[in-house]
């Protein structure tokens, strides 16, 4: 009985090895793993590459399944847009969603997207970080005036800084940025902001 079981086990192992060898010889028997797309948040200039990646990822899915998968990769501003869009439009497949996303987040709409972002941009950390992020947004709005830059910048500052700066008149963005650094430094108990922060505020100022 024992020898029979051992023999059966040996035959089973031999069959397993033969099957594994046969599978290895058949092209395509092992499906390559697809790289998952990154989440899409609506960042300007990224929709075309993201949509192309998603096309490959859902190529073998049904239109409805592809739509469900693609929506699961939307986040932030893109997901908020999708919720509003889905409430007023019937989107039943990935192809329709892809075209709608491209219309909304295409680089041609980059200026409007930057203006929308600037409208709600607030200082969350230190002034140096706020200055850099604010300048990055402004660079995408070529027709923005200096007066508008100063107005938007001051309104996004933390309240204790804004309360001091709103009493003064500014003609350039770099001057109000420097004063914001000084108010922050005074709040910290320093006489003046570190020279590295002063230099950073001026670099790339409009």
C-alpha cells in the first residue's frame, strides 16, 4: 500500500513537471502584468498621457467595466468634476469619459485652471513655501496683472500677516513677499528672515 502511494505521488509530481514545462513552451500562456495607471487629479498637462495609459490598461474590459475602472482612478479636482458631470450627463463608457476629461483638463484650458486654483490658494505652511507655490501658479497665467497678483497673494496669506500688510500699498509682488517674510520672522521672535528665505522670495518673482 505504501509503495503504491509513493508511486502515485511520483507520477503526480512527474505530471506536474510535464505540465509546467508544456505551459512554459506555449507563447502567451503566462500573461504579463500590466502596470497600473497613476491616479488622475486633474493636474494640467497630464491628461493625454494618463488617458493613453488607461486605454492600454482597460483594453480587454467591456466599455462599462472600463468606465468603472477609470472612475476609480480619479481623485481630487478630477473626481469632483466627475461627480458634477455625471449628475448632468449620461456617461456609459470609458471612451465618452475620456473625451470629456480631455475637454475639461486639456492644456488649452490651462490658464483657466490656474486661475481657478489661484482663486482658492491659501498659505498652509511657512511664507517661503507659499511664495514658491504662488509663483508657480502665476506662471501659468500670462495675462495676469501685477495688481491682481498682489491682491490674490495678500488674500491667501495667514490672517496675522495679512492684517499687517493690508495697511500698506505695494507696487510689486516681490516687495509684499519680502514684507510677508519679515512679519513671519517677527512672529517667530527673529529680527529679520534668514537671507536664504529673502533670496528665495526674489527668485522667479514676477
